[in-house]
C-alpha cells in the first residue's frame, strides 16, 4: 500500500463543487445551509474550512464526505459525480475514497487499537494476515506501534485520535476528512495530532480539516472561510507544490 494515493490523473481535482445548495425544510421554515458554494481541491492540498456555528461548514463537510446530498449543484469526488448517487452507492464511495477523522474519535471501546484500525479492511473483506500487516503499518505511521494491544480507554485522548487517523489511513483513501480533530484535546495532545496531519500533508496526502480555530487552521496550506452558507475568503497560505514521489515505508510493502 503506497503512502500516498496515486489513483487518477494528477491534474484532476480530488474535489470539484459547483453551485452547491443545501436547503433544509420548506417554505417559511426553510433553512439555506449552503448558498451556491464553488470549490476545487487539488491532489496533495491541505485545506482548512473555517466558520462559526451556522456558517455551513459542517453541511459542506457532510456533503463532501458523502454523508448527505445537496439540494442542487454538482459534486465530483475524484472524478465521480456523487451528487445523485443512492445510499448504497454513497456508502461504497465513502468506504473506498474517504478516510474520516472525527472530533469524538468514534473508536469501538471493546476492541484493541489494532482491531479498530483493521475494521475498515474487515468490512472490505480483506483476509486477516493482510489486514494485520496494513494496520500495523498504519499504526507505525502515527507512532502507536507499541500501543496496538491497548483498549481505547487505556490510552490518552491524543493517542485515541492518532488511532483514528491510522484507521482513516489504512484503506489508502483519496481524501482524509478531519472534523474538528483537536476539539476534544488539550494543547499538548492537539500538537501531537497536528504534527501527524502535517507530516501526512508533507507526504502528499489530500486533507480537508473543518475547524473554528485560527491557530489550528494555520497548519493548512489553504484557508477557506464560510459565512451564512457562502465562501467569503479562499486564501492560499502555502504554495501547492507538485506531489512528491511515493515515499518508501512499511505501508508500501503491505
């Protein structure tokens, strides 16, 4: 398994959104969560989406993550038009294309760290020995190889989030989607998690991070600000260099 997804043309955007609208409810009680959002994210970019509560950033994340569908507009994920896929098709796209990192970790308490990381591969039908090799390689990438046999409640919050990142990485997704990944962590644990995301970005991973904290967003190469369902600012902080060659690692041999 490569350290960076290499599928698809390098010049094809991972995310392409055009005139995206999302309306909840009807007539007088309609809530316009997204109001004509346009967005492109290139392979290897690291994007922070900032906004206050009600700005539309969570709705945008849910649509990008194929957890919700737009009311109108077009959304292509790695060249696939997902705007009108049915639930079964959306689930397949989520499993193959997206690695999720949630604020609340979403680890299964009764399973070891290794078993949690293996879980997406088990759902995909991969045999046990191959699952274990790939999961251990992912744990190594986030610095938790020695914690693989521990239960989630036996490790710190920062380590739990790094387990969640390993789980997101293990399928070699096209996109890592991180929703407030440091929201439940203290300063030191947040720094550890951000260091992992920074390293993954340097290796060429495509990352979209939802946050309301400007110091967290400062780690990204690009900052997008949302207000009332619209993109109000789109600032490139760090130039997007050409994707680096695939890096040799334990994952490459898995």
